[in-house]
C-alpha cells in the first residue's frame, strides 16, 4: 500500500529591518514502497522520498533517523541538502528525532532547498559547510525550525490599548498575538539610513482566554488594526544540539541585499545548545547577513554554550546618499519574546573594529545576555525590557532604544558609552536603567572624553513617537577605567551632549525630548581620579536630580 504526504511549509514571518522574504513552498513527497529507501528530485523540483516498510519499522522502533540513511554522503564535497531535508521531512511525519553522523562533513551548496525541523535534532560533532558563493535564493534558510501548529487570523478585534490586560479572544492554548496597524508609522529613521518608518506592530503572549502575560505588555495603542494573528505555542521544548557550521561568505556587491542562509527559528519553546558557526572567504566586497541564528515570531528561545562569529564590515551608499557601514549579523532577533543567550561567545576579537557587532534585534521583549562575551547588544526598533549580566561586551557595546527596564550588572563594557541610546531612532528609552557592579572601559581604552549615557536628539525630527531619556537611572558600584584620557580631560560625564544647540531657553523643540528626572549614584569610581560630571551641556540637564550618598 502506498501512502503519500505532501509537506508544504511556509516562512512564518518577515523581519522589518533586514529579514527574510518569503521563499517558495518547500514540497516533499514521501512514499512507503518495498523497492528501496532513496530520494530523487523530479522535473518540477519536488523532492520525492521513498522509504521501505522495513526501514519505517526500524526508524520508528529506534525513535530516530540519520542523514546517511537518506543518502547523505558526508564527505565534504557531495551536496547533501536534499538528503538532510528528506530526513527531517520523514522525521516530522513520524515524530522522530534526527541525528547527524559524528565525523561527517555535510556540504550544502547554493541550491534552493530548506530542511524543516519540527523534532529534536542532534547535529553532534558533524561539520556543515554552507557555500554561499553561488546561491539560487539568498532568502531561503538552510534550516527552518517550525511548529506543526498553524497560525490563525483573528476577527472581531478592532482596537487595542497600551497595557491592556486581556484581549477578547478564545484560543486552543497559549499563543502569541501579533497586531499591525499599517496606517500608523513608527521608527521613522533619521540620518544616513533614513526612511519613512515602519507599520506599527506589537507582539504579546496570552493564555487561552486571552489574558496578556504581564511580562509582555502591549506597548502601543491600536486605534485600528489591519492585521492580527494568533500563533499557537507548542507545549514541548524542541532541542537542537551540537554542530560545527562554516559559511563560505558570498562575494556579491556590497549593498543592502541581505543573505539569510541560516537557521531560522520560527517556533516557540526551543533550546539551541553547543552549536558553533564560523565564517571563511570574506573578500573585498560582500553583501551583508541577516543572522545565522535568525529568531522571529516566537517566544521562549534559549541559545546556550554556543560560539558564533562576527562578519566583516562592508560599506555602501545609504538612503541619504552618503557612505555608510552596513549592519551584518550572526544573531538576529525580530518580533520575539523571552529570548536568552547564555554562555555564548564569538570566534573573533570582540574589540576588532574590522567586524560588525554580532547582534541586532527589532520589536522584541525580554532579551537576556548571561555570561556572554560578544561584541554588541543592539535593539534597533525597540525592546521592552533587557538584561545583560555576567558578560563582557566589545567595541560596539550596548546600543538600544525601547521601554521598560534595562538592567546591566556584573559586566564589563568596552563600547564608546556605557549605554548608547541610538540617535537614528531618537535616543529614546521610556522607563529606567539599573546598572550595578560593572566596569566601563570607554572605547576600549582609547583616549576619549567619556560619557555614560550616549546619544543625540535635536527635538526637530518626528520619529513617530514621543522620545524619552530614562526617567530614572540607578548606577551602583561602577568603575570607570578612564586612565587613557586626552589632554584637558575634565572627567567622565553622566550624559553626552545630546543637543549642542540647546544651551539656553531660546531653543524650541518641535518634538520635545522628555528628559531624565532622577539619577542615583552609589560608589562610582574613576581610574583617572576625576569626578563624574553631569554633561558637557549642563543647561539641557539642569532639572535632573542627582542623588548620592
């Protein structure tokens, strides 16, 4: 008897800044026949997989399949992507785990084929060579981690309010609700990469009655909704372990044509552990990357004991017609909740300015670095609550805009500022900063006049929202290593000069910048012995209350 299953998997989401465009449907047909276990691609590009009844019984009894059992050579030269995709498709149908062969080297060429992961996968000690020099579709992930649960469009919800505690909907179980209002533009970018903004969007975690998890509050008012979707959350945790991945970088023209040949995680409750990713072959030019670990439209993802690599920085001409350096990432988090990086590091020097900062994020909530050594933490288009602890951050430091609480503790920061509030999005943080037991080495020890909170905002650009400095900043037990300071150095400042033109009451802001109310300082010391100052622009911060012991 012959059983046929047609798998059609669609990319779950599109990231706003540099994300993945939808790829064509992945089509795999699985048959059960007595001939032999084999795979082939037909003239329409459909991958046809036959498994013998004996092998079906063997795989089910064992509870797992291996890539070699579906024809993978693992010799580092034969393209194994079809065999890898076939093994996962079969495993997904029968709820079996997938295991790579220790010692194998799987070559993955430029063919457009994505392996869909829906079950536990152990890449083990195998090597994966991803060759991006001749790619059919730069937006097609190599692996896509998805749920078998299907998203649902929600009807009957015409508006939402900031901090609303319940959404009137009944769901089969806990879900992510994503809402969009295409009529309202937020994050209207300023500067060399200027743009006209992005549609207002938000993502929250709810239970089956629609109660909003208090850790993922709505941050916008939605007076109208153009799209609202519920993404069910799997009850079980999917685990991806091991694997030594090496990407041979593309050599395309240096422009904003992002490559997303990656592991795209689009399922909630996922743990990635023990993975390594390296990059070779970067030349004089290259298109940027949207994150080898590309996490989006999901919740509760932990990346642990993982080694990644910063990408070489290339330049291009930005939207304002001026030269810019292109952001290019090994970690990307977009529209995701409760994402943690624990004991993660990178292969290249975190203070080597040749390489772009390793991480970028948008529209996310509750991001965590714990015991990480990475070149950057970054939130482009907002984060609601972020924590960095027991970590060391390199030359690009902490860059963020957002809401809620930013906590930095027991960490060493080598960036230009202790925290840089991104000026291209208004240097805004609506909430508070808590900084404890940290070391700040301004610009990695270069002779600079340091400031703890960096950014700029003229008050004359409409970013699509009111801009704020943190209402309250608490800094306890901070050591500032400013031993290598320039001549005439007057000491580190709490605030950078956010608006050099605002030096008296005659300056009028079209879009007023809401300033900090209170700064609490406890045990702040400097290597230079210079006292901490308010700012190079004391007028702008004259109403800030400073509390010290």
